[in-house]
C-alpha cells in the first residue's frame, strides 16, 4: 500500500506557493520575449497585414452575408465569400485579434485560460475529471480571430477515409472521402519536400503545413520504438493512417499558421469585407416567415442590429453555435420553454450528439539522460526560457522556442478491439518529449485544472527530471453528451455535459491504449535509456498496483483530458433523421437563409484532430454557398433596402460599399499588458482588502451541491464536504490610508467558484435574473449618520426616486443596491449601484 493515500495537508500548499512565485520570473521571460519580437522579429508582429477592426460607425446596416464567429471556419468563409467583389460580408468575432506570442509554438500551453480563451468548464461529474478542481473538466475554446486554431497544438490530421464515407452512407450526399479530398488539397500548402509531389497533398493553398522546426532527441528514440513494435513510419494523412509519424503541423517557417493568418490577413483589405471584433452576437433575428434576416450584437457596451440580404452563417463552434440557435428559439421546444424562450422551430437535435476525443493524462515516464555534459535530451521549460534560447529565437530564428513539446510525434494504433487489417485505428498516441514535471507546474497544471494535491503527489519529488509522456486518446467514442442553456442570458456560459465513459466500452479501449504505451516503453531502444513509469500514483488511485487494470481505469477517470475536439452538436443529416439540425448543404432545418458551418455539423467525430477537417468543411461550404446563390430563384432573397449605409449615415456613402480607413495603423503595442493577459492566475497577487479573512478551512476541491450524493472522493472514500454559503461579514470601517476604500467580502457561488464582492451577500446570476428583490435587503446604512458613501469608491450619478424602482421591505428604506452583469471587451463583469437618499451611486470595483 502506497503512502500517497495519506498526503500531508501542507504538501499541496507548498507546491501551489512554489508554482505561484515561480510564475513571476516566467512572466518576466515572456515580457523579454515579447520585447525581442517587437525589436527583432517584424515578421511575427506582421503589423501591416493584421486584420483591422471596423468601428461601429463604419459598419453598414445591411450585408449580403453575416458570419457569426471569426474562428477557424469563419475565417475561411470570410475569405472565400469576399472573393466575389459583388458581395458584402460582415464577420463578427466576440474576441480580439491574435496575441503576438501565440505565433511561438512552445508558448501553446500558456494560451489556455488566458484572455483569448472562453474558459469553459464542464458540469461536475463523479465519472471523470475526478482530479480536477470542482470535478470539472476545462474545455478551452478560442475567443480570438482564428478561434481555436490560435490555441491548439497546431497538429494537421485529416482523419480516416472511412469517417467521410460513413457520413455519405447515412444520407449526407457529397461528403464521401472522394468528394471532400479536393477541399483538403485546396486549403493545403505542403512544404515537407517528401510529400510535395504526392497525390494526397498539394501546394499553393492558404494553410501552410510543415514539420515543427525543432525536435528533441528523445522523440526520435520513441519513433524508433514504434518501429521495434512493428509499426511503419509513414504519412498518416496519405494512403494509410495506421502507423507512427513525425507530426505534420500548421506552421509557416516554424511559426503558428492559424486560420486567421492563413485566410483572414490576406483578405482583410478587401473593400467588401468588414471585420468587427469584441462583437458578441446575442441573437439571430428571424421573421414571421421563419427566415433569418439579421443579428443583434453587442460591441463595447453598444447594441446594434445588422441585417443580411442573403444569409446568416453561424460559425461559433460546437459549444456556442447550438447555444446561439437555442437563444434564438431554435432547439428542443420543451427545454426552450424551461428557460423562458419562445420556440420558433422544434429541433431536438440542437445541442445533442456531443462528441469529444477523450485521453488519459498523467501517463509520464522517467528516463536516464545519455548526455553526460548535461545537455537536455527532452524539453525543459527552464532552458526554453533561458537567455540563450531567447537570443536564438529572436536573432537566429532557431532553438527550443520552435518546439511543440506536447506532440512532436504521434501514432495511430490498434487495440485488441480493432481489426488491424481494416486500417481504421482506434487509438491515437501523442508523443511528447516532456511531462508535467518539466514545466514546474506553470502551465500544464493550470491548463488541465489539476488540484494542488494531485500535482504535488505526482510531480513535486521529480521536478525537472528527464521525462517524456505518451498520451493515449480514444478516437471513436461511443459516449454522447449534450449542451443546454443555463438560462436565457446570452452572456451565461451553457451547461456542458460530455458524459465521458457513459458507454463502458470507451474506457476499455482507452485502457488498452495505455497498454500499448507500456509496450512501447519496454522496447529495447527505450530500455537502453532505462525508461520507466513515474512511480508516483494519483492520490485517488493509491490503493491500486501501478499499471494494473484497476490503476489504469482509475487514472483515466481521475486524470481525464479533453484534446479540445468537441463536435456534433448541430449534426448534419438527411431530412428523415429526427436528430439532424442541418441538411447536407448545412442549411438549418425549418429556417430559411440560415446555415451552420463549423465542427458542430459532424454527425460523427473524425479519426484524428479536428482543425484540418473543419477547414475542409468551411472550404466545401463556401463552394456550396456560391453555387446556391448563383441562381437566386430557388432562394428567399431580400435585398438591402436602398444603398448601403453605415450605422451612422455618411452622405458620401451613397454609391455602395466602400472600405473605410484602410490606412489605419496599429498603435504601438502595450507589450506588458499583452503579455500579462496570458497569466490570469497572477491576479491572485492583487492587493485585495480583507482577502486574508477568507475561510481557508473549506476543501480546495469542494464537491458542488448538485453532484451525485453517492459519489465518494479520493479522500479515503469519504464524501467531500458540501459548500456552505454562510460567512461572517468583514467589518465595514473607513480606511485612512485609502480614501476610496470599500470593504471586500469573500463568497462562493452556486457552482463552487470563489469571488470577492463589496457586500457580505453576493447573489448568483440565476438569482439576479429571476428578479429576487429580497436580495436587496442585505445591505443597510443608517440614515441617522452622515452619508458615508463618497468615501468608499462610489461615483455619484443622477438622482432617482428609489421607491419607483425597488421597494425594500426593511424599516430604513434609504439605502439598497442593484447588481447587473454587463458585457465588456474583457468579458462578463458585475456592476453594482447603491441607492442612498434618492441618489444613485456607481461602485468603483
């Protein structure tokens, strides 16, 4: 029996403290890197070609096409549709332009949970993600031009021929492998010399495909181990998929080639294409004839309606495309009624059929470095961010920063459940010349949401020891999840239920994938390096023998990883398929002039990474849209009334669409802010008043109230403590040091998330949304005292008659508060107003 079942309570605290303080020099290295790029790498800044944001007063009232979502698919569509100079196209993106540091391959883990990530999390489960904070899996999604192609690991995999042939056999005409291969070729600019004349590849397309520019020595040894296990080293995007390969990557001259770089930047100066960032679409507008005629969106706190004369195209991704359909009245009618939305079209498949590639994390291996001079044989974050590495990158365009340490190589292999003669492998292996112990807990722990306890037990005593990891991934899960609305508010994240392992076959196949990894490690080439499993076990699996069947299944349920491939929630299918949301031409059933073009339309997930297939889908959709609108007699068509107009009419604009402000130049970048926004965890160092009064007796990984009561945690089989929303208010007193002082109270909301608020009771959004006026009784200032509010960070606004707005039921009625959540360029934030003696004050937080 391992001693890891009895972890000292100080160990996680010490680990977390070490990680937090080590982030500061990490941030410093990132700032230096950003400055070096600004000074020496204008090719990365690419200031002349970056996409210009169109302000609201430059937008027209009406466009031919409105594309919702400037991610992977939206970038492709914006380019291809604006190729027709007679069509006007508006691309709306909720996020910002790409962060310059995103171009650097080795910075990939930093981007998740940053300002360019939506930071979605799944609902708690007792079947998976058991070692994650609050039993929730993190689901990174790109909130940025280029979408998740800016956050991903840049891996270029097309899937298997059988994936697409199956789509065709279930009624999706035109989606067989033979039909879609030309669109992979149209997109591709293959720069690996060995494949440039191959019939399965092409050159000259917008999307550059290369090998990663830097490879660690251990990667070559693992590829050799694959050969010793009997697999071929081959082109997994070619005739056959089964085998090992050095990873194909969407990089250009070693740097990330996102969909925005590949498709948007070359098209951004077209006069008929407008791109608007920080523009969150709240609703698709549908008229009485059930025709989509425009969208309502918010930008910088201002709401706008823009119409579409031809189509609204939804490319918001597998999470937000179904969310926006439901917010617009398209979805399961009963669910829409539950959240107060009038159902326009009953499409029960919206949000259903959710599929994702699930992987087993924590599968790391130690080995002996054969280099006696101390040179690294694998990726080590300390050396990657060293002065020498920064100089190599900035001046010589070489070195460690060109490494994509999470998957320098990969393999497609067959478990005992799959016939090897079919060339339809059921497990993908990501071969990484690093493990979570080699980044010191800076990025991998945060990206996956691991608890302090889990990281401390697994890695603290092997920090920066030579390691690699091979992550097994389930390619064709049988389990299906779903997405529902949390409420009718477009700024509330949806409820995500991936339902991993709900089909018992899935975990059996994944465990067999882990056994193939073990067989790799036992090959002669890796045994020469004394490769061996990390002897530390997950604290929730300490009672199981290392690498046993029980241990591997336990590890899969505790160290559960998404590989960022959610698809299927607006599935494509024939009209007789009751679960289908779009037809084979991606038109939404029951609504005219509305399409969905992104990974959500996949009826079944493809056998590999989803970025390249989504680009293919958008390329094919672009051609279908062009074909459909070449003969408008078959389509509902409403032209934009009168000449094109900007939102604020300019008399000089009567001759049709013109691109405006083409000579706008980007301001000098704020290098510190641009870098700091990638480190949101450093917000914990903010000087928050009274934050030391927070009750630290609560468990670091509390089990939310809505989780299955029968679930037992990894705490020796005992049920975790429930969160109690009862707090001792911090004393409300004036501060002589800070005249704008306002007291701060810690609290935990209904979902177990910790916040600080200016009042002892802070309602959840659900409570606010229901208009619970009783919440306004929780603050009280005596009218017998002088008005104290100006001293506490309050800005006076116009006088109001408080009794016409809310009527507090307590005796002293001259002070109460109102709260709202609003949209800002940085995301959703709470705002607070106090009403005191008939005057409205805004709280400055």
